[in-house]
C-alpha cells in the first residue's frame, strides 16, 4: 500500500529528529500538519483514505462491528480540540492532523537532499509529508490513526511558538557602511603684515646756491665770498 502524499502544508509541534513521549506514552517521532481548507484535493483524499480504513477495520480490528463514534485524526482548526480548548490562531482556516511514527522519518529539502540541522526544519515552515492510516482498538478506544512517513520542506515561514528570526532581532545590515568623517578644525586667519603708509608729498624742488647780491648796488658779486672782496 502506497502512502498518501499531501499538498503544501504548514508544520507545527515538530518532533522529527528525536522521539518524544506524549502524555506519558511511548516515545514517538511526530509532527502536526496544518492543511489549508482551500486545498480541497488533499482533504478529500485523506477523508477517502480514512473511510477505507474504517471499512477494512470492521472485520479484523473492530470485531465485526463498526464503532458508533470512532476517533478520527482530522480536526477542524476553527473549532476546538478534543480537550474542549480552542485551537491556536495559526490553526484558523486549516484542517489539523497529527502524524506519529516509531521510526525516524527522512527529512529532506525541496531537492530531496537530507536536512540534518534542527534549526532548518522547524514549527512554522512549509512542506509536504507522506501519511499512512490505520485502524486501532485499544483499551476501549476505537478509531483511525495517522502514521508519519517522510517529510519534505519546501519553504520557510514565520516560526511558531513565539520564536523570532535573526533578521527580526537584528535587522538588515546597511548596504554601504557609514564613512568616517574627519572633524573639520577651524583655521586661524592668515598672517597679514601691517605696514604704515607714509603720506605722499609733492615734488621736491632742488635748492641751488643763489648768487650773492650786493645790498648796496644790487649787483651780484662776481667772485669771493659774501661780505669779502
């Protein structure tokens, strides 16, 4: 019997790398699938498989009697949990299915390369999963369970559970680092020597020796020194 492969779903309560005990039961690998209600193809295939398993389980599992109110693995995310509590906000507009397995599933990326890092596959990312369905009758509980096959991550998403991404914590680095600006130091004014400007004078008339005149006759002396014959 081949497994049913879903369309793109969102993963929640991821426990695919290490098994964990749920409500004190055996340790199992598990993941919860949030199937968009717009993906009618996946939903109809799951319902068809659940009905087939119920019919086949009547003879061997349910002792020839179909359970009046069998437990089914598909829940309405817009309704309430089996406990009566409402589903989380991330479940709104989705069908909710929990798949479990005793053996570790293969976890791969979109190219079917193995995913080893736990931080790469987390609650909130998107992908596909292979499922198998089985009838059970244990301690008076009768219904159909969902087995976990393999898991494929297709794309990242907003992490669930209040966890933030590194980009949200630290923001994007600037494309160009800030350039250091040297401080501009004030400069002293350039030294200008101060000169005292002298007043401009008119042309200087040279003074020549004037001829010595005899005060008596008004005639210049021809020779000699003034007052001496």
